[in-house]
């Protein structure tokens, strides 16, 4: 049978020696840094491979309104829908909404073969309002890899 006095002294010796042993944490930070670097490098390689797949990539379109500055009242805005290379995009739907300038509802038009949509608008400004904006959104053609996720140029409406 073991003596209870020797059990306690053995466990105290083990606990004391464990607390004094600093070797276990010497290599830990270096190993964590190495694992982190290898993991980040592997992730960047995988993300690069995924980005090269044509089915998952998309191209941002932008709207270029003419004129960019207008006055209140009935008029037609010509909005060119372009890709990042400046090529015009046909069959895109252009949506003009009231921003700080008001519109009665939405104004929509589809871009033709030349990539230009002619949108009829009638912006209004409030009492004592000197200027306002109209916002433009683009719904890319169905079945294309185009997207419109970034903000487009707004049309500035200035009182006469």
C-alpha cells in the first residue's frame, strides 16, 4: 500500500516541475506563424484558381448619362451602358430613379444595338431647392456575365 504522505509529495513535485518547465511554449509561436503563412499562401493560390474559371467571373458595367447636368422638366436622357474596356453593351435595362430630385415613379429603357438607352424623365425640385440628383441603375442583359454592383454616375438637376 502506498503512503498518503508520499503521494502528496510526488504530485506536488510533478506540479511544481510542470510549472517551471518553459520548453513547451518555446516553439509554439514559431509553429503558429509557419502554419498561418502556409495557410494564407494556400488560400491565395486556391482563390486565384477559382477566379480564372470563366463561369464564376463577372464584368462590371457602368452607365454614362448625357447630359450629366440638366434642368427640371420633361426631357430625354441618353444613357450609354459600357463595360470596363469602354465597349457598349446592348439589351441592358436602364432604370432612372429620383434621388434628391423627384420623379413620378421610375423611368426605364432598354439599350439598343449601339448600347444607348433613351430614357424620358421629368425631374422636379422641391420649393427652395437649388439642385438635386437622379440615380441610375443598370440591369445587365439576361444570360450575360455582366453585373452592376458599383454606383453609377448620377444626373445633376439644377434649377434655372
